[in-house]
C-alpha cells in the first residue's frame, strides 16, 4: 500500500530530477563563455537572483523552520552549487566593471539573507511563525521567477514567432511547477510551496498555449539553436 508519505517522497524525488535539469540547462551558455573566454552580452542577473532564491528555500526547509522538507533542501542545495559555479565563471571572464558589479550584488544578497536568518532565529519562536515569514519571502522570489518569462511571451505575441521562447524550457518549467504543486498538496500540506508553484503551473501552461498557437499560426518557426534565448531564471520549486 502506498502511503501519503511515500507518495510525497516519490513526487519530491521526481521534482528534484526535473529541477536538476533546470539548473543544468544554462551549462551550454557557460561552456560557450569558457571556450571564448568572454561573457559577451550575457548577464549574471538571473543567476544572482536564483542564488538568493535557492538560499532562502534551503533555509525554509531546515527542521527548525519548516520540518519534513528534506527534499526541498536537497535540490536547492544543488542549485546553490550550480549558481556558485556559474557566477564564478562570470567573475573569471568578466571585465573589472563586471566583476565589481557582481561582487556588489552578491554582498547585498548575503547581507539581506543574513539579516532575515538572524531575525527569524532570534525574534521568531516556533516553526509556525518561522515558516510563515520565510515561506512568504520564498514565495515572493519564486513568483517573480515564474512570471519572469512574461517579457518573452510579450515578444512572442508581438513578433508572432516562437523563436525566442524555447519549447523544452517552457515544458520543463510547467512540469516542475506541476510536480511541486502535487508535492505540496500531499500530507503534510505545504501552503508556501503550493502558492508559488501553483502560479508556476499557470505561467507554464500559458507559455505552452502561446507556443502551440504561434507554432501553427505564427510567421516563423522555432529554430532551436538556443543562441536567441535569453538567460533563464530558474525556480527549483
């Protein structure tokens, strides 16, 4: 007999696998940077944002903040590692101005994260209050990341072409949101994982509907070469 706990773990593991794929998806971009020894026009902003998002979800999943969330911790810990590697590559191959900007943003994030951790641990007592505060912060960042493709969707509608919105990334984002939404609904219920990923499901579905419509009715087909794709902002859960 499949228990709720087992079902939740299975869904969470699937979510980990999908999220790993999302974290790994920018690898070709960084291979290109290493090969050319130049960041060109690529920006570190999405990876800086993802770094902070993963850090907060790792903190959220800690037993003293939100118990029974080990699978949230595992995948976001992997995400942290990926983002550190990506940002290190950016730092190595950026010019001095780019390096200073990168260091500044990472330091701001570090101070902000440290402040939230201190407030949570010193001023809030009990996992209910801690989950509420950290969960809301995590949801804010996750929702921003899930709706970030809105600019790409607007471009698809304007150009009537799906060239700038890769199908597999849109599909994976949708499946990722659906998987973590299911995870959140299985006992023990997790409202904070549910909220942002429920929005992620809607965002992913809209992207897929747009893709299908403009694939069949648009002026141009997707060329799948990936060079036109902007840096993706990844939401692990």
